């Protein structure tokens, strides 16, 4: 049986080929690698969510076709607001890798199956699939997503750049994703493959010997030279210099033209089907629940604590425990329940380990283990603990740091700032006073680094006594929630008389205002003119709670319209307005690149100074981006008044390309204003992470995974349009793997220099481990700097290439379609792995029955039992390296008579995406 998605493959393909272009990168108005991958990803998510809902006995009925409506249906009926921001972020982590492949590996033949590099291209796919499965196994989901995006690109290029379509094949080439099979019948390097095409528009240049002999070939791409082996096909196109050499022309089906329309359409169809089959193989290896988490289907709230465990922190640890228990217990079963828990203790000289779990009981247990001890001197290893949290938590997380001491590891300050910008996470600090700190250090300057990091991330830096910390932690409850949005964020140092406006719309609820600073005076005014000063704790507009240097204002009700905060103080302060709403946006700074497949790629670091800034924005709302309008996008100085508006170009799928010509010189955030067409309500949203431009750029690319116990070398390039001189190079990784790299590079303005980072993961490092490497380049005198953040996967060599074998040995039961609730059936299977690594797991991929397992001498016996209302089942058997075998069965039923199933003795070996049905 071929298990059909509720979004039929035929419909998916029709949608994909309806555009002019297909095999181009990110950007443009036509279909791209992104949209091909996106359609396959959404179709598979729909199928898996439906299977999970069936297994849980609940309905699955998306109210519309948008990703947001699919997300809500997947998450079930729990009460609370659902935001599509993290879902969209996860999807973009997959999609945006397409730009990296075309930009960073433009001339790499294996990444695009050019130059008949079939074996090398397949190896990239097989290694990538193994890395994805290993990453997911130890919960490194972002690395898995990024690898998946690159693998999809290479896989799809096979169908456009090779002659698979011209050979008459009607289905994808299974050998590309099966590690136990090789690429077959590749044309020899001396074998001519194409005839000459002077016009460059010939429908089929392949020689009869190639077609009749079913030889596999692909076009040669000459980006820098016109040379190619004699008689070989070219890729074709303006950028391919080899296409001017006999045989001229090209066999690429990247774009749909009048002379290749059918070939192009067939290539798109097969690339789309192949992507679905790849996703199905990964789903089988990791199971339905983890597959959905990989795709970003999870509640948006994450609870992340970084806690000082030195001797004076007993009260703080107790309060962190109380807050964590309260959030876990009160939000259970709602959309506000955290989907993930992060805990990082730190002391001196020790810090860590990172504890990451989806189980609230594990979080309770681990935080209960924390004890206050040690740390006799004052500074502690706070930033080292924060580094672990930033690299271990999902992007855009809210992280809370508890400490009563300044950091000892201040050398990590720039690395932490780079990680904050890269992950877009928000960090808040709860800084309590202790006797040991009062004895020697008691000025704000002791904690200045925490204030700076809080401001950089959009968090709060709260100084409070230990006796009052329980009041300050209300902010954790406020922000540990789903669908959290920022409406306004600004900072002034020094402060002065100023009025700040913010717009509340129909969708916003639970609005809270945070103002931090000392001796502050302000007045809050509503759209109807009602006002309340900071001296009125309980007034007509809200409740004001003051603790330490924080004033927290909870509005009594969210009145639509323009609100004002009128500040009348000369003291430094920060203002932040948050609420809950499904309307939000995510963003990336991007750069345009040229080449055979031009497009846009995400900038890894700060955008370049001296040129316009380009942003790719993705809107998200309850009914998807089509229910929203964008009116204005601007870069706003967070500590000033400059507002730089951008020009807006609408793209596909709710994306907008924004170009800002005059970028603020200082640090800025992004302000978006628009309209919710459902309620005809104007809205505004703002980002929290501070960004600025730099005249320095750092570029690095990792072409492969790291092997445990073996040296890994990564080249990087530093370029500057700023000062000439000696640039300081720093590199850090979050696993404390020793590294070698140049400490300085000499650069002249307008020039570049290269360096190499080498590191050797420990021989016993677990396969799938994610190593976050940050490379920083700082100019002479520290006046300017930039960074690159890379996620590197450690992957052990895989020698077991054969999937488990599934044998259906018996089927019992009677099913009558007129009374399915009163009858049951059962399926017995025997699963073996012969001489492989052994069975890791057996799970129900489709079906709402129960599976019991028993280990036997040569494998596992399984018994599946189900009601006759659920007549189809697919079981997945996964070995310890992620190879997947499947058993599928559909029970027939009859309205007039009962059919007894007979034993089945034939064994079935099922690989990857292949699924068979046995019916009697």
C-alpha cells in the first residue's frame, strides 16, 4: 500500500509546476528550491499530524490552508493563543539553506550533480541523512533542519541537471537516499554524451547511445573556464562558459522554456516526489512525534534558567524552583505549557552541564537537585553558563539568569553578544545583593555587562534584594507564555522628557509594560485620554508593581488605539511593552548573490556598513499572512530618534523583501506596521534584538560533518572596508574542544585575509552532537568587529547500511464495516537486523491500535491490536544508526460476511520510503 497524504502528491506537483521557474535559489517570483521543499514539507506535516491525531483518538480538521491553521490543528484543542512564529522560524531554518548551497557551494559539482559527479553528490545526501537522524536522536533540531535544507537542494538538482528524465524514468531514483545501493550505469568520462546545439534551444541533445544504453550523465558547468571533456553535455545558460564549446547548448532543466517545457515539468514532478520520499525516510527513522518537533510543530513557550549555585544563592535557587514548579503546574494542558525546559547551573570554576528536556518532571527533578555551595571569591562563571543556554535553547527563547555576582569570564562578552544576535534570544538577569558583594563591590558598574546584554537582547536587568526576588520573578510568568509579541522597546541614557507612543490592536491581550531605572517618573495615557501616573499603584489604566529598579504595569484591559508613555526624568531607563497575539513576524538580514542560480542568502553576522540593508520578513497571523497587510517597515534607533523607512517588495508565501537605504549608525531594531484585514485593525510589532552594521565581514563554510577523534579544519575569510592594520581573531566553541587558529590577521582597507580553525572532537563524542563555533574578528583598537556563528555536527562513520527486515507472520480477526466498534483484529510481525547494529525502536507510524513487543533470540516479535474502525497500520523498525524497515497492512472488511485473514509466511524487506500492502 502506498500511504497517501491528505494533500495528494498530484495536487502538490500541480502547484509546483504552475510557475515558470523551479530550480533557482531563494528569491524571485517563480517557484524555487524553497517552494518545492516547502510544498513537500507541508504535505508531509499534514500527513503526520493526521496520523498522530488518529493515534490519539482526536479530530484533525485544519480550518484553512495556511501553515498557521495547520499548526493549530496539529497542536490540538488546548486552550490559549497559538503563534506561528517558531513554526515559521523552524521552516526558514530549512528553506534558507538553499541560498547557502547556491552561494557558498556555487562551484562544487557534487552539491549540484554537475560534471557527472554522481557518486560524490549521492555521498553528500547519504551523509546528510545520517547526520539529520543522529542530530534528532540527541535533540539538536536546528542542525538537523539546516542539513535537511542542503540535502533537499542537492537531491532536487539531480532531476534538473542529470538526464534521468530524458531516460524516460517516471519515478524518483531510490538509490540516491538508500545507503546500501550505489549509483548505477554512469557514463564513462571518455564517453561522448551530447550532440552539438548551436542555438542552445534544442529539446534533447543526448546521443542515441546514451538513451538506448540508459547511461546516466549530467551537464558540465564552466564558471571560470570553458574546458570540459570531449563530447560531454554542458549545463547551459549565460554563466556556463563550457556551453560555448562543442557540443554547445545544455541539458539543464532549471527553467521552463518553450523548447524544454515537458522535460522541466517532469523534472519538477520527480524532484518533488523525491523530496517527499526523503522526508518519509526521516520520519520513519525518528518517529511521528520527533518528526513534528523537527518541523517546528510545538508549543512556542520555552522555560530556560541559568542559575548561580555558589554559597550565597540559596534563596535565589529556592525562588527559581518555586517559579519553575508554578509554571509547570499551572500551565499544564494549555498552549502556554512550555514545550522544552533548559537548565544550566554555574559556579566557579565549574559550569554546566546543559540539561535539556521536554519532560516537566525531569525539569522539576533537576532543579530540585541544585544546592548552594562554594564560590568563595566574588566573580563567577556566569557567561560560560549563558553560552551553553544560548547554544542549547531553541532560537528566540527567553532565558533567565539568576546571580548575585559579576562575571569572571568577561572574555566571553563579545561571543555572548554574537550568540544573542544569531539566535535572537532574549536574556533577562535577576541580580540580587549579597553580603559578599556588598563587602567589596556594590556599584552598578559591577553588573554593567549584564545591563548591556539585557539591552542587546531586549531583556531586563533587574537589581533586587534577596527578600524581594519573589516579586521580580513575576516577569518570568509573564514571558513564559505562547504568542508573546513585543510592541515597543526603547532605551534612553541619559533620560529626558519624552513621549513614547505604541499601538494596541484587536488581537492583543494581556498587555504588560516594563520600565527599568531608578527614581523614575512617568505618566501613562490611553487612547480615550484617561491617564495614570507612576505614583498610583492601582489606577484606571492598570496595576503598577515596583520591585528594585523594575516597574511592572499590567493593563486592566487592552483598549485598541494609540497609547502614550510620557517620561519626565533625567535618569537612564528602558521601556518595553509586550502582549499576547498571533500576529507577528520573523526576519533575517540577507544579501543578494549572483551566479548560475542567483538569489538571497542569510547574512551570518552584522550587515555590511556603507550599503543598503536588505531584510527578508515573514508575516504570521491566526489565518496566515494572506489576512495581513504590511504598511511600513523601518529600522529604529533603540537609543535615539532616527527612523529609517524601507521599500517593501511582496514575495511568495507571506514573505517581503525590504530594502533600507539609510541605515542608522547606531544600534537599531525593526519596527513593522500593518493591518489585520480580518478585523480592519491596525497593528505594530517590534523586534527585540539590537543590530548594527559593520565594516568587517567574517565568512566561513563547513562542507562536511566532523568525525570523532579526527582533526577538522575550517577555513574562514575576514574582509574589511574599515581601518587597515592588525585584526584580532577569537574563536570559541560551546563544547570546550581545544582549537588552533591565528590570533591575528593583517588586513588593508578593501582587502581580505584567510585563516583556519582546526579542532579535534573527542573520540568518544556522541554521534549527532552539535558544536556551535563562533569566530570573531576585531579591528585595530577594538573600534569595529563582526562574527560568524556555525553549527557543526559530529558524525561517526556508519558501516551498517542495511535496514531491519520485517516479516508479517500472522493476521487474525474478523471485521464487518457495519459494526466496526464491536470487532478487533491483530497483526503479528517478526523484525530482525541480521548482523547489523541492532533494533533501536519499533513504533506505530500509522494506526490507532496498540503495539506490544517481546525480544526473541534473533530479533523482536511484535503484536499489533486494533479496532476494526482502524483497518490500516504501518510499523517502522529503526536500527541504531537510523536505517528504517517497515511493515504495512490493510485489513479488508465486508458488510455482508466476515473475512478471516490467513497467515502470511512470505517475508518482506522494506527500505526507506518503500511501503507495501498485503491484502487477502
